[in-house]
């Protein structure tokens, strides 16, 4: 995790500040509107800005006007909320959009030409505030079977999508240090439901589980659309990374068997 340093006095000219890294650790609901807290590490300073989804949308349009042919394909802006079907202030919706917006920004910052572009600099410096609090990185439980997880690829089948989940254990001998499993979204969702059911009588343990990505109605979403698949991949990877850092989950045979731990 990138360490953010407190903003100092006497900031250098904005044009010399290059964006190095970004995080969106949380969001705030202010006067009925959701504002995402964007933490920024520049060349010289760190700061934060509050941004609504509409501001991301406006910046994205500017990027597309300038970089339409070279804009990174995996930088996918999450779609607009479907009115009457989704509450923009529900915790589930806010968390899903937070994860996707953070992924979107990180992909842009990783692109050298975009990271130095005035569009991004203006977006991430307008309304800047001093960064007071550092986010504490989640610690990996000791003596676990999985130390990292990534969704490396997707395979589009005739009527469903398979997600290639790469798993790692840096604490084992190399022979068993890496493996992968192929899973459908439905299988991951059902595993999460089974895990929650097993903890029904342990409310304190149940409360520590990370929320799983929600199902999406096929009448409202094209599950085979490229942008939908990419967004779901990001959400699933975020969920699985949190799952293996949850002491209750990573020691559950439901999770270990599902992820191919022998």
C-alpha cells in the first residue's frame, strides 16, 4: 500500500505536481449526495478531495475527447445508477461504486501520459484538503493457506463467464506456491451464502465477513457485455482479497475447499 504523507505548506506550482497514486478509502453522504473521498499522493505532497460521481463522469468525457484512441481499455467508468431500481445511498451500492471508481482512477494514474495530463491534475486538485489521517492496511492473519488472490483473466462461454482465480501462498515450498481455479459468478455468490449460513449462530464472526458483490438482474444488465464483465471482475477480486484477510473466512473449510486448497 502506498504511504501517504501529510500535505506541507508552500505547495509547488500545480503544473509541476504529478499524480503518483490514488485511493478511495470511503465515501460520505452529505445533504443526500454521495461524495467519494479520494486520497492523492503527488510528487511533493499528499491531499484528499471529495468527488461526486457526476464529477468523475465529466472528467471521463474530457479524457475520451483527448485520448479516445489510446485510453486504456481496462479503465472502465462504472455506469450510471438505474433509477427506481437502485438506491444511490444504500451501503451496498456505495461500496460497489467506490471499488470501481478506485480501480478506474488507478488505471488512469498507471498510464504515464494520463497521469501527467492537466485533466487529471485539475480533477484531483480542485477542492483539495489537507490529509490528516492515514489508512491502516489490513494485516494478513498468520499461518494461512492463501496469501494473495487475483482474477487474472475471464473466459466467455456460450451462456456464462468463467473467472480465472489465481491463488498464491508465499509461505509454502514452490511446488504448491501457485494454483488457479475457474469459477462462475453464481458459484462465488453461493459460496458466500453457504459461508454466512454456517455462521448464523455466531453473529460476531458473521459481522466480520466482507460483503459479496450482488447479483444483477439480466433484464437490466447485459451479463456478456465487455464493460460489465470487467467491472464484475474488479468487484470479485476486491471481495476475494478481503475474504482471505478475514480470519474467520480464511480458516473456513467452505472457503478453502472452494478455492482449491488441498
